[in-house]
C-alpha cells in the first residue's frame, strides 16, 4: 500500500477534534479526490497526509498513524519524507520566495544535489508542459495568483515524488489553466505513484481522479468511484456542498442606479516583457445595485485593474472617479473609505487583535452604523467577537471579510475569488452579502474564475483582455460573444467532460 491512514485524529485544543478516526488506504496508481465544505478540515487532512503535520506544523492532538509504503511518517527523516512526497498548499504564497520562476522550480532539485544539466532539462520540460515559458525570468512575486499556483505545482512535480498531495489546486486558475493542470497531472502519472487532491468542486478534476471520499463533520467517508457520484445530488448536499452538476440558478436582474465608479483611459505603469502596459486605454463603469462579474485569463490584468482602482498600483494615464468625484489623486486611505476589499486570503489585511475590533475599524472608516455584534452574527461569527482573527479558520476569515465590507458602509466592495462560494452555507452567506449591498444602493465587483458562480450571482459581465475590456454587457450575450469564444473556455453549465476511469 502506498499510503495508509489508521484512525487518524487531529485536534487544535478545542473540546472536539477537527478530524476523528480517519481511515484511508491508497494503492499505487490510484487518484483520489477528497471533497468537503470550507472549514471541514480538508487542509488539515492534506497536511497530515503529506507529513507537514506534525513534521513542520504541530497540533495539540495527534492520534493514529499515517504510513508511507509501510513506514510511519513520524519515523521518516524530514528530508527523506519530502523527497518522496510533493505538496502544494491551499495558499501558494506559503511556498514562495522572491526568486525567479526557474529558481522556484529548480529549488527542490538543487536541494537534492541533482546535477545541473538534469535540473535545467527538468525545469525546461515542466515549464513547457505547464505553459510557463512566457514567465521565464520573472520574479514570482510579480505574477498573478493563478500564475504563482502553476509555478508551485511545477516545483512540486520537479523531483518526481512518489505521492503528490494538492490542496485546492484549481483556486485562482482560469479554465484553460485548469486544463493544463489536468494534463500535467496525467503526464505526471509516469513518475508519481499516487495522487490525492482536496477540492470543493470536483467537476474540473474529474478527468484525472477516479475515486472520491467526502469529508464532513470531522469524518471521512468510504472511498467510492467518482464518476457516478457526480450526478448524485443528495450525496453532495448531505456533505454541505453545491452539487457539481446543479442546474443554472435564476439569473439576477437589476435596474442600475447612479454611477459609483468611472474609469477612463486607464494606463498602468506595470508593463509586460514586451514593454506593453498591462492595461492601456481601459474604460469601465460601475453603478449602484450592480454585481459586476469580472473574468479573464490568468495574467490578463484583473488584479492590476483592482489594485489600480484601490490605489495600490500606480497608473501613468487615465482618470478614476468615485461617486462623481475625481479620485485619481486620492490617497489609498481615502479610497478605502469608499471601496471595501475582500481578498481571497484575508490574512494580508487583518491587523487587529479581535474580530470585533476589525469590524469596529471598518465601521469607523465610513458610514457604517449597525451594531458590531449584529453584523458578526449575520455572517456566522456569533460568539467570535473576542477571537483573534488569525485564530479563525480561512473560512471564518472570509466571513469576517464580508462582515467588515458591509459594516464599512463603503459604496463599492471588491470581492476577489471568494473561498466561500462552493459550499451551501458559504454560498448563502455570500448571497446575503450581495443582496444587502445592492439593496442599499451599493455595488460589488466580483472577480472570479468560477464561471458558474459569476453566471449565478452577477448582474453584468466584464471580460478583461488584451490590455482593456474585451466585453462589457449582459451575461447571456457575454457567454456567446467573440471575446469569450476567443478564450476557448466552456460556457457555464456546459455538459461535463467524461470522467477518468
């Protein structure tokens, strides 16, 4: 048996352990998908399977065992263990340094004293397979989130590990990049004996995974074939997840109000390797009551657009108006009073000692009037007012982000790749947030590669591409537009591809 888990119980000091008596057996050649709602413990389980827990991260309770080819991971020296196991964390930034793309991919090979010629050849092959050659020479911290994730995957594949463990690998990847991910994993089957992937949405990874286990209420289900499970709606709902093949939701309609944001002729100082600005002569508006779905390829400029509006990236030309006032000369702090920001990873913007203080600060920044406790309770954080934000789970931090954005009274909220969107409870919280924002004459810019999410929740679609806005208009027409067709992506709710056997 390649990997065996026997009655694994993990806890962080709370009354109840997060995971209880997990059993799992992975034979060589098997590809397993582990699905569960945000906060169900998928990341903790993946770290334990990879040996990150307890080798690097320690937990208060660790009972049971994880064995790799019959050897308990507790007894395998750390260097030897991570030579045999490749791991990609949910937050790619946790595995990156300010190095070039090639150096990040080469690092695990150089760390094992691999001959230089072999290192160069392996890096070249991986960059070609994952279509990273255009990023050659770039510092990874200048890349988009999706591009960074692909670089981290290449680094995990570089030493040809026996076992590859991936935690939410499609997060931040556009549909084309997801396809490249699947192809890379198929090609890796020659080198990698076993594969375990944690995901909320299995549809994108069905071509490379044959088996499924569901994580819910601290326990892991028995392994079953993935293909027939994709159509079992009740199975997914019992696990707290949106069914992967659910029907299209009724599309939101809205009568837009006054103009809240106007971007005209925007040109960024940030440029591509060719010297062309990432964004050039870009025009965009956002009106009260709208949920603007923003899509585009990884690296197209979505993040640059967002940062330009927030004042985090300098621009060389163009105008930005907020609420009818010219704002291009406003400080970042002044813009923050009008634009709330909910990033995918809330850790980068949390800085107070308690969740209540985070909401209190948000309220002080703008026009928020509602009681802090009421706002926290609305977003599922009742009883967490005095909790340190960094002690919250990633899911709870996302909930706190929505609470702060609403409490701020900002007329616009930018929500970037919400992690809450794929489980039932999280989707309900996100919809509550959108409904309250739009009903109050405010607006939301929703940036996501989850096309079904955008189709379900947005009232208007914008496609960023070739330095500007390639499409701006109704969703139905957008999915049929030449600009979207040029991406080569499937339209939302298109028939799923056949799963791997």
